[in-house]
C-alpha cells in the first residue's frame, strides 16, 4: 500500500506539467491581454508592466537569442540550450514547483495567487461540503429504500426524482429556484458578502442543495443498482436461511458491500462539486473561488487562471487517491500487497 501511495503521488508531477501547459497555451490563444481596459493604458506603462511580470519574454521558445549568437554559420550550443529556459512558461513552471503561483495581474502584483486561493476557497469548500452531505444523507437512503421495495410506488417515485435530478442541469434548477423564491415567496436567496463568512452560515444551505442535486440523483441510482445486485448473491440467501433478521442482513451484509461502488464515486464527485461550483457561485453571488475564476477570465488574469486550474487539478487527483486508499481498506480482497 505504501508503494502504491508513493507511486500515485509521483504521478502528480506529470499531471501538474500537463495541466499547466495546456492551460497556459490555450489561455494565450484568447484575444486580448491582462492590461486591456476600456481606457487604454499608455504604451510605456504596458511595457513596464510586461517587464515587471516577465511577459516580455518569449512564451515557449526563445529563438531570437539563437540567431544573435550565429558566428560564421556555427550556432552556440549553450544558447541553443537556453531557448527553452529563458521563456515565460519555463519560469512559471519552475515557480509552481517551488510553491509560488505568481502574483495576480488584476492587483498589479500586490496580491499573490496563493493568498487569493486561501481567501476564496473556503467559500467553495463549504458549498461543496453541503452538497456532498446532502447527496449522502438523501441519496443513499433513497437508493436503499427503492431497492428494498423494488417495483413499488416508492421505487418508481425515487427513480422518477433521480432521473429528473440527472436530466436537469444545476444552473437551470438554480435559476428556477431563484425566481421561485424571489417572485412568489419574496425571499431573496442572494446574500451580501458578510453573510458568507460564518462557519455555519445559513447562506450555504440553498446553493449547496442546488449544487448537490445532480450528485444526489446519481448516488440514488447507483445505490439502488448496487443493492439489487447484492440482494441476489448466494451468501445473502445463505444468511437469510440461517435465520438472520431482515435488518441484520441488510445492515451487515448488503449495505457493507453495496456501498463500495458508491464510495468509489464519492471522492471524484466531491472534487467535482467543489470545483464545479462556478455557475452556482455566480447565480447566488457567493464570493468563492469559482466566481473569482470567471472574473479572471474576463480580465485575462493569466496567473490566476493557471494557478486556480492547477489547484483544482490537484484537488481531483488527491480525491482519487483517497478513494483508492479507502476502497482498499473497506474491501480487503483488493488491497495491494506492494
């Protein structure tokens, strides 16, 4: 197990490099730049800002230095080796592996991307926690209840609700709920920034539930299918033949094995909920990392875009690692011996 964990952690290195490279170059393909404003800045100011943030360097290959070192048709091999080193991408990637995600361009360097993530991510994390708890508390019992009462009215109602939850996107359900509460109930679910600061603030309940609707529906369907599969196994019939009660069989034998597939998807689902709260944060006005990410796209804040993307990629990778570890703990048959 130790060897497996170390191997998975080492795999994070190529993940970070790939995510950083793809985001970096896709970002530069977009029109505009970080200094574009409604009122254009003087060219001298733009040049000073580019030098300050190393945006005047080549993005990928520094071929100008090679051409300058040509002497009698012979290129300097040291300069050739520096074509990749003296570039924006190499400098940024070096800083990333040193734990520095760079300054935010929107603040002109007065705030780092790390401090921005530390300030904004707790809001997104709380929304994700509420969504995951809602999916677990509601989805698993509904799935178990539907499976134990197969082909009953309860089963059909649960499957209809779960199908509806999967089919309707969260931004649609969020907008419908927003309009319903504001127009019919005259209650605005959009809270001022101060209401999002408390640890147990009620501002997180409604957007967290909306965020977790799709995952709740998926967990319900997966739990039902898993319980139905376990119910037909030979050892379940043997346990019933020994005289064990229905609740004992369900609790000790069915649930323990049926929840393994559910736990497998909960880790990536939790990461997806935390990283996928961009639309929900925008709809409900939550001052989280997702809404900041959207704002940085419009401002062409390159360092924030790449830094937040790398942070989200690491979250998903760590979530997958934790799921693999928990899966091996719950089911001794699949524990790795390495």
